[in-house]
């Protein structure tokens, strides 16, 4: 099948195949009329709940007028080889190069080229998103990591000058600590959002609230708004 051919997934989304070196990455392109921007949302196929969270966020962004491209950074054959998949998830630089391929795919499509791009990385894709944002700072408007280990981005933490939001469930004490350590190395445009109930499987209501909050934060960066939504994070702590 042609790498740029679209196949229907739903009324809002179409399946796409993105060429990346010697393989193709599976993605879902969500379209809105006259989009103000596009969000490139990447995950590492490590858990079905991660994908559910990503599609929840994609729906929230489309509701704000942002087109979305949700991609899996691991090919189907790589997902079948558990040992190889585990190694690849630890290789943030390799995953970052795959994000660059997805960015090139966006630029190749007339209906998407020229739109501001927001970058979102879930799990192992989070560090890759920070590396890609640091490598191509003019290519993105903002970046978000969720349930990620951003320290794997190494020196890209200091080099990334974009507005960045690190998002983590505060019940995962070790992961929250890693995200705070990463934040200490980043520029003044970076922020940390922690609250209980981030995992979709743990609390669907909270996950919806998180997706809505992240979506509005990204919209602020895309339109250049001055106000910050980080102060609203505290209200999520009250969710059951």
C-alpha cells in the first residue's frame, strides 16, 4: 500500500502509514475543518491504557480546532519481539529519529504543511519528544510529556527552549521525582503538572480532566496566551 494512502478508521480519523527508514509506522490522522495547528502525539505501544489516553487527548484537541496525528513509534513486527521492543524503548535517540520522520510526513502533505505543530510524547516517547524538540526548535510550538522518564533526554533538557509541560501521576513517587529532577535542568518555559488519577485505567474521569487541561495548555502556547493553567492542577487532587 502507498505510504501516504489514507484508510478510514472513523468519521473523524483515518489510518496512515508513515515511512521511516526500512519500515512503516502506523498512525491515525484526526482532521478538523480549517485547523489552527496539528498535534503530533506519540506512544511506544507499551500499554493499551497509554493509547487510550492518547486518543482521549486527541479528541480533546480536535474539539479545540487542532488536527491530530497519533502514531506508534514501534512497528508491528517490533512489538511482536518483546526483547527487541524493550531495547528500543530505552533508545530515546532512535525514537526521536522516528518522530522526525513523522514530522517530515506532516510537512509532505499540502493540507498539513505550514501548520504549527505541538509535540506530545507518552511513556518512552516522552524523552524522544524532548530530544526532537531540542534538535528542531523552530519546528514545534510546544511539547508535552506524559508518564515519561525525561532524564533519558540527557543534554536535550538544557537545550530545549520550547514551552514544555511534564505530566505525571503523583502516586508514582519514583516517576514524579524523576520528572522534578528533569524540571530542575530545564528552562523557565518548562512546567510540571502532577495530580492523582492520571492513568486512564485507574480513573476515567480524572484522565478526561487531564486531557482537557493539557489540551487547553497547548492551545495557550499555540495562540500565545499569557495566562497559565498550571494553577488549576490542584483541583484534580479532589477527584475520587
